[in-house]
């Protein structure tokens, strides 16, 4: 079983729909990242969470540390939101640092 | 403000050749990272530099060396390229090591034949 699981793997929706992407993890973490990778390959950091909820424009990210679960929501989705969304959890030890990546969720928004 | 700049964007090497991937950030960030991304594997950390003057191994350091030349620049060197190092490489930086958002470069697509 992967330490970071994302669902769904693929998601196709119509423009304007409310989108939810889920991330569950099985390890202790210091923080969780949500990133966006566009078809051209570039990666953009969307959020870094260690508790609660963050909002940026139409994007909302939440995390529940007790349940080891995070969600990324997109409101009023648009075709330009089409991308791969990646969840990654950060583990910080006394002398090391590790990021464990989910496999990504491929989102397609149709006009 | 260019953010994180990687060069080159594309490179083809023959097995055994060496090359250096360059990365520079103009955000005055303390921490810098090198990742590789392979199909079905996600991103894996090769090396990181928590602050200027320090470097540490990540998950997959074998076959690579790094240099934190100054606060802005963090280079990744392949001394003797192997086909297994065919991948897309990403450099990233963050303001402070731990608990901050990372900013990524556009990636370098490397093919070793």
C-alpha cells in the first residue's frame, strides 16, 4: 500500500462544476503540499498545509491531521484548471527531510 | 522576478558523458532541492540544500553530485550518465527549510542513450 494515496486517479468534469480531489496518507507528517502540473510539465506549488484550511482564489485546501486526510476543492471549474494535481507529504526528522508524493490526479475540465 | 530558472530545458547525452544542470532562484530563498520525475514514480528527491553551505542526500542520490555555489545557485552534476538517469529533473526552492511552500523550475528533460 502506498503511503500517500490520491483519488480519483482521473477526473473529467464540465466547466463550472465543483471539483474535489482527495489525499490520504498513512505516515506521520509535518506538512502537506498540493501542487499543480500542467501538460507542458511545469509544476506550481498551490498550498502547504499543516492544519485547518487555506483558500486562494477558487482553490480551497483542507487537512484533517487526526484522520490523515486532505482535500483540494476547485469551485466554478474552468478548462484552464485542466492539469495533474499532486499531493505530497513532508516528513522532517532530526537530520533528514523527505517528501512522499502521491501519484497525482489528472483533471480534465470540458467547456 | 523570474522565480526558479533551470538550464538547459532539454539535453541528450551518450552513456558515460558528464553534464551539469544549473538552477538559480532570485527569491532570496535559503533552501533548494533537486528532484527527478519518472512515469508512474512521482517526484523523488535527489539532493537538497537546507541553507547556503550545506547539502544532503535525498531519496535517490546515487550517480549524482550537487554544489550549492551561493545562495542563488544549486547545480546538479551527472559524472557518468547512464540510461537509468533518463528523466525529467526539477529544481525547487523555498524560503526556509521546513514548512514553507516550494517554488519549482520548469524542468529539464534529459535523455541518456
